[in-house]
C-alpha cells in the first residue's frame, strides 16, 4: 500500500512515466544463473502492486530492462504477455547489449532516460543499487526507487 500511496501522491501533481526493471523486480533473478525467461518465476506481490498502480490516473507504466542478446528481447516480451500483460507492448523498452556493445547496463539505462523527452515526472524502480547510484549522480529530474518500495 505504501508504494501505491506514494505513486498516487506524485501523480496528483503531474503525469508520471513509471519505468520498471524486470530482472529482480517482477521476475525472479538469481545472480550467476542463466536468464531463461521461459522458466523465470513471476514475483506476484510486485506484479499485483504494479497492476493496481496502473489504474491510477496520470500514471503510465513502462518496462525498462536490459538483456545480453537480441533474441532475449522476444523471450522477455513473451514472459510479460503471460505474467504481466497490463504492460502495453508499446511501453516496453528492452535494450540489448548486442545493440550497444561495451556499454554498462547502468549507462544504457541512464542514456535511455536522459534521451526520453517528456514533460511528465519520470520514476524508475530498479533492484540494482549500482544503477540507481550512477543515475542519481547524473539525472536530477528523475525519482529513483529501490524495488523494496513495492513491498509493505
């Protein structure tokens, strides 16, 4: 309920583009294990909270996720279709490291958010503290939240 209330408060002031990471936020992630999205366990509590938030006025939900290979983009989209279809296809930004070689995930997300022009308030929910830390140093116009905010 805390996250819902937080988003409700932010969205009263202005429209919100809410960017959600997948790995570790809505899909289980175990460091060192292969990222096979055909078998990834959905994190139901977080998914239910985000679905509830998706019904708030002035909130648009987006996926902002990174994968290693181009072929994983479709796997992630298939997983979303099955477990979190309320994330509209047009609002899914799944970036592949094959497209941008030699760029760290934090830099990829930061550059995406920097270049995503909107008058709405941008909010990013991620489980990677390094990504949140690096983005916080560069982008002052975005609200950054750790995935633990989703759980009361």
